C-alpha cells in the first residue's frame, strides 16, 4: 500500500459521514491523481464542482487534471468557466494560455511525426 492509497482510504471513510462535504471530494480527487487513477479523480472533481457550482476553484482543479491527461480543449473550457465564475481568478486565465501552447506543441509534434 502506498501513502496515497492510505490517504484515499481515510478520506473515503469521511465521505461515509457526509457525501456533500465538498472539500472531501477535492482531497479524494488529489489522492487519486497521485495514484494515477485519473478516472476516479475526474469523478471526484466533478462532484466537487457540482456541490459548489458558484465557485471557480473546482473548475480550475478539473482543468489541471485535463492538462495532465492531455485533454487540452477540456482544460481550456474548465479554465474559462473558472474565469467566468470569478474574473479575479487570474491563475485560470494564465492556464488558458499555457494549455493552448501545450495543445499547439502536441499538434506540431504529431505533424512532424508523420
């Protein structure tokens, strides 16, 4: 067992106490990211986002996961939603640009690999 798995186990126990406590879903998502289980991480980030739809941070977190997964269009969409929810959330604004650069680099690499 890894420390990440132990953390996920403990966090999971707290979810048994209150499924709607949004910070727990955020913590659980990051535990799954650390374990490389991006599908489970995405599930928990989406629950987090759905529990506090007026907050920008869940969209930013989901965007970060999508960058890690190479899903740049999805990441950009989440970052744009974060900025829409909170125009002062400037970190997401900068991540939109970075994600576009990553997307372009991947497209250029694919073109040269042909």
